């Protein structure tokens, strides 16, 4: 005898994500837009939506989450407010696994138990963290580090093509006792010989790696839209950077790493909301690191202090073909960093500066 079974079927998606939360059917043919507030570690702390109208909005909280540092959720007041769907995403923005009462968190590469603060499988990058347990979470410091995929805590992250990463390492490691590497799976910048860490450049870079902030540098090919780097996007123009020697490369790396590191709460999470004063303070932090590096590189006897930056109009040269060059100068007193940029002339005789770097060098003026 053939038996028939009724299989529950729902037409359309139960929910789908958007940049600031998720969208789900409201039960009457429409959709609710749910917004999420995340803290600086990426934990989903609050889910809310407008239960009113666009002209007369009414805020309604759907869910509240509060966590201990290692991810265990506070009990007693962290429940869905009403008969809403429990989306089970919370700590680190990852999915909570409640099956069989295990209360694990699925963090991409491994399952994690927030009650223990430990993973249930070994770290595949354990060889790089010999002083820590292969089951530790965020090197036992979840306030400072995040571990978004179960592979490695992240701090200074280098993104880009294999070719650009190779060129980046060749420049920062040239003539240096301290050597850096980039982890293939995570992009994390690290010191390959920590026992030999010395020098201003390495010291500042290690400080940034060990800081509480996370920053990502995106190495891109030569771009007409970027001069050296773009603060908000984190993009670094490797065409500009590679036009100089190792010292100009290190100087620029030091500036934008320390600049981003100075943003309170983390550059990656707050770059779009920094105030003019925040940026000014961060820019000064980058300059201070450059001054330290230049004094070590060119000698303490020189007068090295930041005087300003901008186009040096006295350096403008235009040939008979309508092309030429001008220096964009970073003035550090007795030492100047000149970006010699190409200029072109249009049919009306108007001169325009391009982003093409013809020369990138330090000049000692004393």
C-alpha cells in the first residue's frame, strides 16, 4: 500500500541578510527590515526594527545579547523580545550551535565552546604560536584580539595579490635584521625572527601588530585615483610605493600603519566615522613615527622635524611637448621626501598634475 506524507513547504525565503542586518517576511505579504548593532569585536548586541511607519516610526527591540569576554552569553535577560525568529547569530557574528545542548559556536574553520574559551580541534597554525595552547581562543586575550575564522587572531592584515605581497615583504625586509612574513591563509603580518627584533621601523610595526586595534592594508596595482594610499579604503598604491627605494617604502608604510593604529577602537571598524580631529591626531601619530625612523636612518645630528607637505611650485618644469614634472614634497627640515609627479598641458595651455610618479626619493638639504 502506498502511503503519502505531507511535507511542510514554505514559498519564498525565511530570511536573507543585508549589510546592516537581515530581512524576513512579516506574515502579511510584506517584509520586516531588521537592523543589528555590533560592538567593536563584531558581536551582535542588539536586533531592532521599525514596527511603525516611515512617517511615524516606532523602535521595537527584537533581541538583546550581552557576553562575557570569551563569548558566554549572560543569562536571565538575553532573550528574544516576543515571538520572533531566533536567528542564532551572536558572538563574533557567528552562528550558535544549540543542537544536543552543546552550545558551541561555529566559527568557520572550527567549533568553539565559549563556556571553556577553547576550540574543539587544534589550530592548524599552531606552529606559529608555540607559547600558546593549540586550543586557545585569541591567544587568551579576547578583548584585544578577534579570531573571525578559527585560524589566527588578526591585527595588521595585508591583502592583495601574491605578487604585491611579495614585493611588500622584499621592501620592508631589505637591509633589516628583523624579518616579517605574511601568513598565506589569513594575511596576518608577523615577525619571523622575534628573537632578533630591533630598530625603529620594526619596533613601531610590532607595536601596531601587538596593539588592540585591527587594521587592513589593501595592496593594489598602480592607480590614477590614489596617491600613495587612501585612508578610508585602506588601499595602498604599489605603483607609487615601488617607485622609490627601501627607505621611502618603509617610511610610508610606517606612516599609514601608525596613523591607522592611532584610531581609537580600531581603524577597520571606525574608519568611516572618524572626526576631522581624530584624523588630525592619527596623522600626527604617523608623522611622529616617520621622524623617529628618519633620525635613525639619516642621523641624529640633522634637524629633522615636520614642516609640512604640498606642491613645491619652484620645482615645476614643462618641456616643449607640454609635459613635465613637479615635486610634491614632504618637508622634514633637513630631510625632504620628494614625489616627482608628471604634469601635462591641455590644448588651452592649462597645466594638470597627474598621479604618475617619475621619481620618489629622500633628499638631504643640509
